[in-house]
């Protein structure tokens, strides 16, 4: 599949500041340790965010483990089979030596001697007058519009002329080489020459095992969940009845000591992954790669990420890891990457690299014996074949998925009394419905309470069912709109007369009346549950 072109969006760009403000105001995402000034690269989920994250994780688990691919057949014509695993965050440090993370899991880093700030060198762009290779230059962090504007202002002052888009060019700091450092002003510096030369920075968090541990007892917080799956491949085969092809799935926290965490929850130091390692015969691996690549794209569309903001991009040959035969990224156009895209999920053909590496370092056999393959014996039956399976890895970021859903859902409509609302897919919405009495008297609260109890009994396991009698009905609707609640049911004066309630649709703001006894069935149909 050819790479998609990164065309400019046809819809207006959304404001990341507005999205972050709503996330804080309505309890989706909070800064970690906020009352102590926060800690860079760490985020906490509030009541609505925690439920939204659970909804996305639960859907992944249902569609990848409990009922893989919704029962769709794989390229071999048989149902897909996956099993679950839950491995430790801390593993024997030799695991990370075998996987290559200790030696090779590095990013280029630069420090600023003036501001004491640290940056990833490959994320720093340098602004300079077009065609000018000798003058002073100003650095800014990629995709940071405010820093770029400041750099352009400083450069205009330095050159003593107003500079427009055609008068300047942005180049990677890494591509300029060390000799240019003396002329570069760092993003938070006032003088040139304060940036150090790029040097390797290992992204793994160190820890120590034991009460009196020293340097001989170093361990690491895992930078990915995948390696724990590879370690237990043979255990899973030996203790279950699974036969190749099959997958092992896992969700869980991973940790990377990012040099420059940024863009809200997109690049964090603590994050959650949803990974599948799918093991198959080498001859079938290409077909399975294409299957998972296309199916995972369809899955993200099913949670509400559709249209021009979602693309599937096949990696070019020069982008591939040394062990990979093919890799695709499912990418979303975030407000901070627009008009470009940011990665949501990678689908990688990893070959047998990981199993082979752990087999060599551990001296334990990790091969799979398939009695249905191999040369035929004299009785006409296969002799069997022993081989290291190839692996297809769909690896998704749960936090990035939540962020993409929040960005996609955020909607402004200035014609509405309250212009901001979250157009969340009903399956993802943390609040499934709200039940309101129009006013807090005349028997309406009692009727609303009975309806709320019925809906909570039927649908409470899927998400919150809210009820509230305070403030005007317009303000209550607005609060539910910002929380992404798809339907509000209002008990009013007419309810006592004909046993009907008002149903308000979040997206259109439209209202209709239905019988109060029909509310559970209505909500069941809209949520797609039995």
C-alpha cells in the first residue's frame, strides 16, 4: 500500500489550547502533581478521562482477545486466535541487552548551557535567512508555533528587516553539523553558542533491586510491553492448546525518559500500550502483515476516527528497522501536527528477530514444532517442521488513542447557546446518558429518579448514567455536551399527562418525545447493545 500524501485539511484547524482547557474543566486530563507545580511528561486522567480510557482499552481487549477481529477469518480462511498475557514492568536486565535497548535505545540530545534546558536534537529546527549560511540562526522545537514565531521575531531583529515565509528556511539542527553551533541561539537562550553538540541519551528509566542495591543491581522500567510477550512464547505454547498462527496480546504501562516530552499526552514519559505479537509461519507472514495492517485501520475508524484526519502510511525502505520486512503507521492529524500527522499505531513485520535474539542470549530453545509441515514420511504423513515463527506486531498507544478521540470529538458551533461540545462515539463516551427533571418540584424528581435507576441497572456497566436537578436545564445540557454525553432524557410537566419524556440529541441539539417505557430500548439501540 502506497504512502498517503499529507494534504492540508479542508476543515478549519482546532485549537489545542481550547481542547486542553476543556479537558481540565470537565475532568478528562489533569497535570500530574499539579498542586506541586506538576512534573514534565506525566499526566493523570480525571473521572471522565479514566472512563474514556477504559472504554477504549476494553474495546481493544474485546476485539483483539475475547472475539478477535469480530470473528473475521484470517488469510488462512480460519478464525483468528489470540490469547492474553500480563507481564511485569521490571524484567531481568539481560532482557534489554538481548533486545538491543541497552545499547541502541538512544535519542540525540543537546543541552543549553545558558537556560539549562534539554532538547532532542532531531526535534530542534533552526530558522535562518534563506540562502544565508554565515549569519546568526535561531532554534525552536518542531511543531511549536509559538517558539517559531519568537525565533522569527528575533531573526527579523537580527537581520534588521521584516522576514516573511519566503525569506527564511527551517533546517534540522542535526543536518547543520557541529561547526554551526557557535551561531545558533537556543529556543530559551539569548546568546548564540550555548547549545552543546548532540550526544546519545538512553531513554530507559533505571531503578535498583534490593534494599542495599548498588550499581550491580541495576534494572530498568520497561520501554515497551512486547519483550515480555516474546519471553513467554514457549510457555504459552506449552501450557495452552494454541497452534500457529496465533497471537499474544497485552496492555500495560511503559516508560521512556523522553528528552523533550510535549504536545499534551502525545509524548509522555509514562504511557500505556496495547500490543499484539502475532506468530506465524515465515511463508505466511506477508499475508498476515497485510491482514493486520488493514484490519487495524478499520478498527480505528470504528471508534470514530474517520476521513481526512486518519491515514495509513507504508514506510519507505530507508525507514525500516534493520530486522523489519515491512512496517505501516496508522497516523492521525492532531492540531499540533497539522497539516502533518502523528503516529497512533505501528504495524510491523518483525521477522524472527526477537525470538532469535532471546534464544541466543538465554541459550533456551524457542523454536516451534509444527507436526503438519515438513517432508512426507513413507506412510504419507508429514515428518513435522521446527522453526522460529515470524512475528507481526500491531502496537498501539492507548494514551495517544484517547488524545486522538478527544481531538476528533472536540467541536465548536457558535450558533449553539453553549458553543463547545464533545462529539464522542457513543461506545467511547464516558457518560452514556443523563436523566433530568425539568424543575426540582411537582413530582418530576421522583419520576426522573426511577428512570435513572432503571437505566443505571441496564447500562451502568458501560459508563455513567447521570442525573442532576440543579441549575437551568440549558446549563445542564451544556455540561453534558462538554462531557460528550450523547443523550439526555428530560422529565417535564407533560410526562405526568401522557407518560412521555423529551430526548435531546447531543450532536444536533434536536429533541423528540418518546414514551418513558421506550427509553431503555431507545438507548440500547443507540449504544449498539442487546
